[in-house]
């Protein structure tokens, strides 16, 4: 579904501040695989995700998504298939708009004939129904400004919005890093459900080793811009949480 062939990314090439963020990664992420990426700060995790999204283009190597070569496609040319949730709950939604208007924007973003979506009752009810699955009571607050919600509430809604339409890939870059444990739990469980329901291929970056252990069906450890360990779904079943901690010691 997503393939990296000998991908390199060098920031500021030839300058004193040159950084080789990704150093020759070859990786084949299968359709509907849920890949978890762990690794220390600066190991190139976000750079790798940015290259799937197209917000960063590789220095060399090639990337395909769903069989098509996307190596040189910019992020807006891929956004139809790719949903993304960032670490910062303020990213990804418009704080001055209501919950309902944010959902409307999200629906328009990924639809080619987007202008047909009005604030009619059908759409409103669809949004309420979706929101109620979170169990946060937000379905009764669809006219509330996004900016007045807590980080956890926003992050849960961002997640729901990001997979409104027929996207194929979900990218999660430390989506719970800024959240309290209960909100983090709601967001991760919602992500897991959406990934199953929509049969998404997904990548989660996390520093939370409990989440890395609990979620996903394959796990890789990144270090110095390379894949240092790659644990398949079968092997992950035999992995113990303590083994994961050992990787970092
Ligand atoms: N836009 C940029 N310009 C220059 N250097 C960058 C840029 N983005 C990232 N880097 C550098 O590339 C390396 C990898 O960064 P990256 O953000 O991919 O790491 P990460 O594994 O996501 O780290 P963290 O766990 O802290 O989020 C780091 O040394 C970082 O400083
Ligand atoms: Mg990062």
C-alpha cells in the first residue's frame, strides 16, 4: 500500500547545519496494516511521516501509495487519500468556527464536488451521530466554537473529521502527547475503531510504549534515520512490554 524504496532526506544539504534525517529506508506497509513507529527524539520519525503526507519531499529514493508513484507529489495533491492528526490539538481545525462548520469544511476538503454540502438536517444528524460515538456528550454542542473545547475534545473531533470521506491512509504523529490519560485513551480507542471501520492503512508515532504495545499490528524502531528493528504482526504477539522498554535502555 505504501512503499519506501531507499529513501533519504537531507535538510540543508551542503550547509554547515546539514542534517541527514532519513538514511536509506526501504519499507513496505501493507494494505490495512497499522504500523507503530517508536524511536528517540530526532531519529527521523516525523520526517518519514511528512514524506508520506507530501509536506516534505525526499532527497532521493521513491515512494508509492496504492501502486502510484507519489515521490514528487505535493501534500495538497495527496490530501484526498491521506488524513493526518498532529501532536498539537490546535492544528487541523479552525478554532473560530463551530464544531458543525469544521465538519462541513472537512467534508468539502476531500470531495471533488464539495459545494453540494449545506448545513441541512441530514448532514447535521450524520455529524451528531458520528460525534456521539466518542461518548463525550459533544453531540449536543455542535454550535460551540472549536476554540472553546479542551485539547482532548478537539483531538477526538479532529480524528473523526479527518476520516469523514473515503481516505485510505491515516497518519498519527504523537496524537495524545498533549493530553491527560483519560482523553488520550478516548483518542487512541477512537483511532483504533476508525482504522478498523474504514479499513485504513495507518501509521502511529508514539513515545508512549504502552500504546505502542497495545495498538497496531507491526512495530518498528527508528534510530539515526534508519529502521533498527522491524517486528511483524506475528512476532508482535510474542513481544512483551518489557522488551520494548529494553530497546530504549
Ligand atoms: N525542517 C527541518 N529543517 C532542518 N532540520 C530538520 C527539519 N525537520 C527536522 N529536522 C532535523 O531532522 C532530524 C529528524 O527530525 P524529526 O522531526 O524527523 O525527528 P523525530 O524522530 O520526529 O523526533 P521527535 O521524537 O523529537 O519528534 C532532527 O535532527 C531534526 O532536527
Ligand atoms: Mg517527531
